[in-house]
C-alpha cells in the first residue's frame, strides 16, 4: 500500500474520486481529502458519494461537497 494512493484533492470531482476508489483494493474504501497545500481537510467513502448523489449533488461537483470534514487523527 502506498499512502499517496489514498489521497484526493478537495477540488477533485466526484467522478474522479469514484474512479480512484474503484482502483483501490477492497480492504480500505476510504480516501483522505487534502487541500492544495497538502493539509488534511476531510475523508470520503463511496457511501458519502452515494448519499450526495441521492440528494442532488452532481458527479461533476467537487468532493468537498460530500466529504466528512470531522476527521480526527493523532
């Protein structure tokens, strides 16, 4: 596992993010969302994206709209 494979920029579209999730092994279906400076700003799962799409978010919208912003790490 290469850590950078689990990173996505907050400006990435939902479509790009879904493609990245699909390319991962099925052990971990989570991506960490970073900003342009590399700071962790959230996390996103396929479920987050699915719930966003159900509520009207478009696949061309940014992942920032559906990500979990309450990420805690130590």
